[in-house]
């Protein structure tokens, strides 16, 4: 954990970090990073938890469908910008179904999202989503879904 998948697999890379598209064109904005989480209640009582992670080199989208207890019943993701194929492979390691991720630590989430071969950005995003859902269904807001 706590290692970038790209830098953990340097022998598999096809280009150097600075050879990535548009890297040399930066003049004013050298780096940017944004994360967002959105929770929506569906008509059937389930929750849709959507998360985006966007930085200069990555663009990740994750959607988790959860029941009112926080169990993931479906998941999907898209990695539309990455620093090579080794990063793009990590989206296949998305969260397993039928787990209550609101009860898991970040370390446990990391094990589910690829373990040592996972992507820290995916782990961070799934962890943020799990904390948001936990806050809504059993924490501060304790909403009845």
C-alpha cells in the first residue's frame, strides 16, 4: 500500500512520466488535483455513490450501488486518463460485491482494490465514498433509507 501502481511497475512502463502527453506544454498550472463524492437515493431505496478523482495525469470515475445498510450490490468504474497501460489495468480491481465497505478501514479497502498491485488513487476514492455513505446512513445524519 501507499505506493503508486505506476512507480511500483517501472519495468513495465512504455514511456517516462515526463513523456506523457501535454506534460511539456505546462506554463502556469503545473499540477492540479480534485476529488468529489456524490450520494443519491434511488427510488428503490438503494444509494448510488459516485466519485471522481481528477489530476494532471489521471481521471477516474467510480460508481457504487449500495443497499440501505452500506453493502455494495454493484460497482463500475472508468479510468479515462492514466499514465500508461499499467495504471489503466487497475480499474479492473474495483471493489468486490456484497461487502459493507462502510465498516472497513482504508487498509482493508486497499486490500479489496488490488492489494499491493492496486492503485492508491482508487483506494482513496473508494475510501472517501465509504466514509460519505457511513456518515449518511449511520453517522452524523443517520438518514432512514
